[in-house]
């Protein structure tokens, strides 16, 4: 692979460019901020179609930067403003670029929009949820969430000539759980990764600066899991930090439609984030939990928590919704009870005593 190009025209079939644009639009999304960065890097603003959504603006800015051989300067300025973006840009520019783990298009989602199991669409149903819901929580809710967040890590995965990133979390003394498609390349005969690192504490502090993260090597030979239920585990090759707790995996959960779920994740390989809003559960069965809680590519392998910070699902993908739902898609996790069942069947259930 060559570095991200700095010449015109840009090849937008290059997955690195696509991910670069999406990452920039997720991190710098206000028009004024994009304008300041573009002008500061010497990109003429007059040819940018202002007034668009962020990903379209960044498409125009990158194209115009390439036309004036200013892509390198633009990305350098972005990295100076946001060090976390500098690290991500470096990963995309590497000889073996670190992309986002994706489920290929020829692997259909668990539920198609016309599946009879779809429930809870439009019709004013959401108004009833808020009318009788208790929304006040003890302050301890925040502390419990911060403690759970310590267990969540960013995974850096190598498949040889390329790599990917995803999210995982500690479920045993030396065990990390994530999605199967994070540790296996589904596009090339389901090959397992040849190298994996788990990066804990990759997050911003109260000043907006990156904390000092802890990188733990993992043993690729230990990878095991189930493609059908899209989960995998890997064993670490070095001791995990003492402040990283083990997240218990309940065999039975009581999550139900209209509950709220919270997801701690590394979207697009960026510092750790939490999704708290727009977070209603819309469907539950023995295999999957579907919700509106926000995620991005790179969030695969994230724990999905209920309001008591119990894991109820392992986030793995989005699924297209039906016209009646009033939204374009739902997010989906594999039901944790099913994963525990499969872990036990495979002899992989960690000792959490």
C-alpha cells in the first residue's frame, strides 16, 4: 500500500480514503470547525459546497485539498488539533493500513426488513414509553458505568498485508470477548488474525488530552469462536492491568422491548466513547437484541449494557429497518445468553469466580 495520496484526482474506491472521510466527519462535524481547518491548511473555501452534512463537506474538502496538493498539510493540521485523529490517520497511512472490521455484503443480517419477527414500529408507541418511564437514576449509575468502561479495549488486528480495528472487553482473567468478524477476515476464507493487540484506557481525560494507554499483546493461536453467532475470544499473552475488572456474562437476562441499553465502544478506532441517548430496545429474541443506541464501524465487539450495567448483548452490526419503523436502520447485538451457551458448548466459558 502507498501512503494516502496527495494528488488529484483522489481514488474514492480506496477504502482508506473512505474511512478517512468517515472518521473526520465523525470527529469534526460542525461546518465552522471544518471551514477553519480547511482554510488553515490552505484549501480555498470558495469551491466547497457549504451547507451539506459533514461527510459530504469532508468529501469536498479532501478533493479540493488534493487539487492544490494540500492533503498532507490538511491532515497534519487535523492531527495537531486532535492528537487522537493523528494516531488514526497514521494507522490508515501505514504500509499495512488498519481499517474497520466489516461484515461483507454477502453475509445477510439476522433479520431482513420483511421478517415477521420485526416489532415495535411507529404509530405513537414511543410516546407511551416516555409517559410511564422512571428516568431518574442514582448518581452511582455513573460510577458503575466508569468502572465497566475500564474493561473495554480497542483491538488492533493484523491479517498480514492489511488489518482492522474493533472493540473488545475482558470477560476472564486473561480472556477478551469480541465479534468473530473482528478476529477473522470474512472476505478471505474466514482466516484468523496473525497478530492482535488489546489497548486499554485509550480515551480522553477531563482536559481533552489522551490518557496513557496500556497495550497488551494477545495470542492469535488462542482465537476461538462461532461465525454463526459472530463472537470470538482471545487470550492475552501478558498480564492485564490490575484496574481492568472482569465483566461477568449472565446466562439469563431480562432485557425486553422498550428497555434502554448503553454501549461503551471505540467507534472508528477512536478513543473510547459511550452511547447514552436514543437508546430504546426495539426487539429481543433468543439470538439477538435490536436497539436504536448509536454505534459506528469499529464498534463491533462492544458490550451492550442494561441500566444495571449487566451485559445483555455483544454489538456486531446494523440491520436495515422497515418503512414503518420511521428510521433507516436498527443496531443489533448477539444475545449474551446465546453466546454463553455457545461458549460452554465449545469449552470456552471463562472461570469468573
